[in-house]
C-alpha cells in the first residue's frame, strides 16, 4: 500500500490551505527529510518534509490548488518493491482516514506546549445564520438540538439520572421521553462511574450516546472513564476505535450550594488530549454547538450553566444550523482591550464592556465557546489589534484557562502585548456557603472592569 | 470472608437473638419457579415493609423503660420541629439553599445514636439534619449554619449539605452521594488501630447503595473486619425515582449478604425495634465482631428537596401514598404505645412538643440575628496549619 502524504496543519485551528509548490515530481526518489512541497495560508508558508522513503508515485493535489483541507491526501509515495499498479487501490481508499500515515514530522507543530489538534477539520466558518429564529430559553434550545439530532440519526440516545420520567434535573429533556420512548431516553440508577463507562462502550460499538450529568460535580465519580476510556481510546487503539459521545450537564458555580456542588471544571477537562471541550454562552451557540458535538466523531465535554438555562435567546430554527467546534466568536468588537471569556462569564465581560464604554474604553469581547481546541487564531488576531488581554473565568486561577491563554500569548503574540495578560478568576478557595463569602469568591463585572483598566494602565 | 466469623444467616441469628423469627427479617422472596427465577438466584425484597398498609400499629415497647422512651420521643420531636422550622425558613426566603428534609425518618438516627458516644465517628450525607441532632448536635448552631452565619456548626462555610460537629462525634455530611461511606470505613480502621472500642456509623440512602464505592466499602469493611455499622435508610426513593426503577430488588441488604456482612432489614419507623437491632450490631462491632448492615425502611414525608411534598413525581408517590405512610408515623406510634402503657398522660406529648417548638423557634430567631462570617474568613481555612499561600489571579 503506498504511503499517503497528507496536507499538514500549520496551527491547531488551521482547517485548509493552499498548495503553493511541489519541489518533487512524479518518479523522483524521496529520502527522509527531503522538502516535498510548500504550503501556505494567509498567515504563513511552510515546507512539507518527507518522513518516509521511496518514490513519489503520484501527485494527487496539483501545484497552485487552493483551499486544500487539512489531512487531505496530496501525494502518494511508493515504498521499495511497490509498483504503480498499487496506486489505483490507494486512490480509491478514503482520503485522510485517521489510521493512515501521519503528516510529515516537520509539518505538524511539535512544540510540546501546542495542544494536539483534532484531525477532523472544523467546518469552514460560522454559517452566519440568516434564517428564521424563535425566542426561547437556552434550556429549550438544548432540548431542540437533542431532538433534532435524534430525529436525524437513530444511533443517538440520551442517558443519565432522571432524564426520562422527570425530564431532567434541570428539565432539559422535557418532552423527549414522550417523543422517543424509553429505549432512547434512559433513566439510570445513581451510578455515574457505571453509566459513563456504559456510554463509552456503546459509542465504541457504534452508537452516539449523549450522557447527561445532573451536574458536572458528579462527573468526578466518572473521571476514570472520561479520561482513560473516552479520551484515550482512539489514540491508544492506533486509531482503530473511536468514542463519539457527548457528556453534557451543568458546570460552574451555582448559587448557595457550597464546596461540593459549585465549581468550574473547564480547565480540568481542557487539559486532556483526546477530549474536545465546549462551553457556550448564548442560546444559539448552545444549540449549534450541541448539534456539532453530537455529530462529532470524538468525545465532547459540553459544559452548560445552571444559571443560563432559564435565559431567553433568539434561536435559529433551521435543523441544518450548526456552530463549528473550535471557533471563538467576537461577541462585541472593540479596539482598546481584548476580553476573553466563556459560558456565564461572557455575560460579565459584556457588562464590563458597557461600563468601560461609558468611560471611553472600547473593549473587544471574545466568547471562546470552545476551550479545546482553542481558537488561538481569533484571540491572537484580536490581541494584535488591541495589544492587551484580560481573561475571565469562573474557575480557579491555578493552571486555569486564563493561565493557558497567558502562556499562548507569550508564545504567539509576545511582541504585540503592551501589558502582561491579566486573569480574572474565582478566588483560590473551595466555594464557601455564607452569602457574603460566596459573593467575594466569584468574579464580578467590576473585577473585569478593573482588570481591563489595569492592562490599559488607567484607574 | 474474614476468618473466624460466622456470617451465614444462622450465625447472624445467633448474634442477634431470634430476630429472624420476628418481623425484622424479611422472608425470602416468593418468585415463581423458572430458569431465571431459581431459588438460588432469587433476591429478597422488602415485602410488607415497603407497604404502608402494614407496620403501623403501636410499637412493642415491652422491654423499654419509660425514661428511655421519653428520651427517644424528645429527640424525634426535636428533629421534626427543627426541620419544620427549616421548611418555613425556605418558604419565607430566609434560606435559599437546597434543604433536604427527613421528616418521617426521625426514628432511625435517634435509635442508632442511643448507643453512641462522642468517641464514635458518624457520617451522613445530604439529608443529615436528623443525624446531627440525634447525636446531640446544637440546634442553634444548625440554624446558624443553614443560614450561613459564623456561629454555624461548620462556621458558615458548609450550609445544610456540609454539616460537621466533631464534639458530638458527627464527623461530617456531604452532598456527593455515597462519598462518606468509604470515609466512615476509614474512621473504623482508625478505631481498630487505636484498640479502643469506638465504632463508625455510615448513614446512606437506597440511592447511594447504587454507587460503586459503596460496594468497595462493604468489601473492605468485611475483609478487614472493621467496627462499622452501615445504616441504609431506605426511603424507597432517590430524588424523584422509585427504587423499582433503579434496582432489581427493593431491598439493598443483598449487597451486605454478598460481602459476608451480617445484616437485618427492619421497620425504620419503629424506634424501639430499630434501637434493639442497632444496639446488637454496635455491641458486636465494639467487641471485635466487625461490620454490620442495617437496612431501615422508612419514608420521607416531604419532597426530595425543600418543604413541599413532591406528589407529582415518581411512579407511585401521590397524596394517597403519603397519607398512607403518615399512618406509619414513627412519632405517633411511639406516643400511642406509651400512652396505652400509661407512660404518658393524654396531653403530655402535646405539651412536650410545644415546649420543644418554643425552644426551636427561639434558636431560629437567634440564628436569624447572628452575624455572617468576617470577610477575612474567605482565605483562612484552605490549608491546615499555615496561612493560605497566594496563587495569583484576580
Ligand atoms: C454523586 C452524586 N450523584 C448524584 C447526586 C444528585 N443527588 C442528590 S441526592 C440524590 C438521591 C439520593 O438518594 P438516596 O441515597 O436514596 O438518599 P435520599 O435522598 O433518599 O435520602 C441524588 C441523585 C449527587 N448529589 N451526588
Ligand atoms: Mg432514598
């Protein structure tokens, strides 16, 4: 079987690029390390080096081709003893199946701090939806996303504590038992470790489970299955097995439930290669991202927020509407300072931006939406414009999302920063119960305002 | 199985007297014969214990002296009055956190705590006001805690779902279901290493029994022969789901059986009967007899969380079911037995309840006026021993 040369990615968020030039022609002998081709995006150009030896059997994507998706087969190398006839089978083989040869070593960023990029390219862009919308709560939008995907794909089912009869602890699965029946809307006993593993097994065996955690606090019981089974199976099976599964539920601080029931686990999950982590703020994003998550071939951690369930948003009604995983959204354009946030904290960032505007500061608010893979491209572009970054999260500061953003900016935008990146986080304590202390423990819009001013050296 | 211990049903009978003949042991399930229903595979169920039409007669208090029973009644009425008041505070908006009430379940912790001292180590879960109060936990401090005040039993840091009162042996309750079960086994290990006669008690629900860690804990306790009493308060529901929707049998004692742990399935609304069996089990633990498992069948009158009755949920929870279970009221059945034996005159129980309510109201009123923790308390308690190291951010 000839070896495929794949379109490499220059960055974790790159989805496609142009094939600028071939340095070899068909029939040339290839030695490991030879420069095969040049690829480019609007930001950078890179040489593709050979990993394998042999003869360049076929150029699949011609010089000058534009919009070549990452991981597409661009050429085929014949190994010793293979002849041109084997090229026919190879050409017929599906392009870019994950078990094929890796992209040439130098083409994949190997700097250890750059997170592994999912191999399947995200859809090109936000569809910039212009169709019909309906005002509904985020809770209902999530329910509709599940229902639409369940109608479209019989492999999709929902399982968790109280999802069927009781219609969900937060009533997200309202009406689903009625429409889809007990076979696809499944109540479980109080066994998080068990039903998480069950979901993973069902996914490995071809189904598309959606697992609801009443809240993500109870995902802690299931951590082993989430990390060791769900996240790692594709990799450790050499790409032979996959775990297309969505784990969803309320995450983050809830009101007056104290230490064991009030925390943001985003950075825990975001640190795990193999997981994709999504944390939407708006109802449209919640719907569109959940639909993408259900269709995705990977395990997805889908973080909702209890305090957002009841908020109303304009929700797209087209069942084809989705939001790509891995793309941030500019929630408010601005020029003076970039504020990155996710989930509930986007609301705080927008509130802060209003306050700042009244004082003549024009903040750009980025709703990260996906925490892994992180859309560093959007953030870096913004920081190159504003030269300042404030990160807002409900999680603890230590090794948090803000810590990651700060590190990424050091690596990718250092020369453009006019001030150190500033983090706004929960205070570094378990959530206290007393109302006054709880209030002190959580980030508030005023903290965001203060942080933005501090990176602007204003007070 | 731990060596030298007879944990067969026979051995258990020897240890606990002839209870097996009494109502406290469930008869074997009588499922029809069939390949999958061989006696060998049949699991025991609760039978009449799960049916409120039964077990609602006045209690058998034959061997119990008057003052003991008065003590039981006082504690049960205290728990009920405190929880009713907490429910009112939720309704009035003074308390805005989840409050899980155990009204209707008061007999179990009162019966178990009767045999405990502050040297014992007791653990609860989300529905633990009664566990705390039955041990003698301070009423004012409980109100202060649920109101998030500095005087609370957890200094206002925990709330209703994180109660601690080590001074009475209450080592903690937390809302992550089943989380304290292995912790209680660890406290039993410490007790055994200390060579004293302290025991550990682990209260958990029928829902908690579904968590894997409970099974690991049972195995550990059995294998290490640790002085721990597992008390499964089986109220037939976990949140809004009936036990029949969650388990193949409505009795959880089969898990003890599987781990070679002596067990009894009893009417948890019979304070005298529960105290008798719990006493045997705790005595066995103190004397090196290892773990026991007490499945006490009961029912909560209020919903899963908050003061309302939750009649709209579950496959059988209804106004009628709640009314039927109220006839198995642990308080009324004790009062009936005591008045018929002449332990109390007709209006004495009412007067006792009134006095308790006055005291409870007073505690609640004081707690409502109590100060919140100092803001400086926010960072103080993260680590033991030294001030919290700052880790940046904000
Ligand atoms: C690990 C975990 N899963 C789920 C929950 C949500 N939850 C809180 S209480 C409860 C039901 C527990 O039922 P049971 O153990 O029977 O106790 P009961 O409420 O009947 O006293 C559930 C599922 C939780 N707190 N922790
Ligand atoms: Mg229960």
